[in-house]
C-alpha cells in the first residue's frame, strides 16, 4: 500500500456536514503510516462534539478496505481544531448523566409525509409539557430538514461536550425549559445533507447515547417523515413508550398516515400508537374567529382515528399566528391564553 492509494480512497468519503469529501475538506492530517497491511492516520474534526466522528471513521475504514486492500488493518485517530470538553468543567458544571432507558415516557412524533406540521406539533407539545412542570428533552431526528433550532430561536447555538463519569458527552441546548439536540446544530444550514441511511442512523444514535440528557420525565423525538432506516434504528436503540401520528385531513396525507400507524403497530416494531393529531383541520381567519373553512377536507384525521381504533388527540386549526410564532422562534404554546396555545395544552393533557 502507498499513501497515494489511501488519499484516493478517502476522496470517496464525504463529510455529512458539508457534503465535501475528506480530502477537499482538508480533514486528513499529514501523518499516514504504513507497515505491511497496517495503516494509520489522523482525521481532523472541527470540534470534539461533532456527531459524525464515529460514522466518518467507520466509512473511512470501509473505503480503504474497498478501494485499496480488503486485508488492510486500519487505525484512525480523531483530532480536533477546537477542544470544548473543558469549557463546562471550568464553569463548575456538575450535572449528572442518566440513561434515557430510565426516562419513563419516550414518545415519537411521526408523519407519513412532510409538510403536515409535525415539527410544529413536536415543539409546542414539548413547551406545553415544560410549562406543566415536566423535565423535557426533544431530539430533532429529521436529518434532511431539521427545523427545531429555528423554532426555538437557537440556530446559532453550538453544543459543547462535558466529561461525565469519565465519558465525553454532548451537552444539549436548553431553551424555554426544553433540552434539545438537532443535526441542525452541527451542519451548515445553507448546505444540503446528502448521505446514506447508515450514516444518518449512526449520527442519530450518537445524539441519543452520547449526550448528557440528565433526568427527564418526557423525551420527545421529532422523526423524519415516512419510513426509513432511521425509524428502525431508533426502535432498536431505545424503548419507545408510544408514537403520535400527525396528519392533515386531506386524502393524500391520510394514505401516508395510515402507513405510519401500520409501521408502529407491526409485530416487528410493536410500539403503541398513543393517538392521531389532525393539523390544519380548518382555516379560521383572525378577523372572523367563529368561522371555519375546511380547505384540506373535513374530519379526515378524526375519521381515520375511528377507523383504526386509535384516539384522536386533537384537531388544530390552520391559523396564521401558529405559523408566525414558529418562524419567530417562540412557538405558540408560549402565549398563555391564546386559543391555539390552549389546544396544545389540551392535547398534552390527553397524552
């Protein structure tokens, strides 16, 4: 083996945060060592909290075995431009890490298709739970469209790592009483995340297992739409208490919502469906608060819940203030006394 072969192999590995390969990104340090079938080198990451470290190292090892020699014994060291693990220690952080397996309520928020308001529902339920005095964690597992940082007005936040019981753990960002992590904290918001299912699943698994979530009463997971490897990874990595399916009343959305319910109730997954939430159930203009216009259909989610024999947790109207609140980074549940905020609190009580 020769260094040039190693470099060529690593040019086939893309860093998920930018979409560029490792050589273009300047991540390979000039320390390649080769001895027979043994090869070692270092990859440079921006921070030690990077959630892609494990998946990139694994992909690099596979690339060398694939493009150079399948008998290669590959050792890769991770180095960091900025080591942040000591920042929390210096400020006297003494929070303890608690496995999420000890969290009594772990709930997945799911939608069969995108654009039905799943993340809006997840954000508002998390805030409503926190307002009820619960300790809440929220994981944005929507890899290709992470929106939780925007909705909580923390787009510029960058998690640091802290040492807890001898382990370096990612410290979640806390806002409005909710602890949260999202791929959006670690990638360039203007670049598309283009990577295979295995890398996506590994990154999500790391945000679950290698984070200092602490003691929680509720852990909500904002899933990506549809059914994919990520859903299977989450089910195998953590014991879900139940799932909530979000849909709009239109037939196209209901077809996919039905598939979502079927996925969770499948005997191989066997996760209870706590209920269906019908979003955009009707349009109510601000100047005519008593009027209802059924733009996307009438009672589609309600009828689906009755057909599948699962609870209807609530119907949320299509009102401008819900959209505006999410875009401004202060979800509508923050507005005590607002009619839409009351709907989310009622749904929370049912959950």
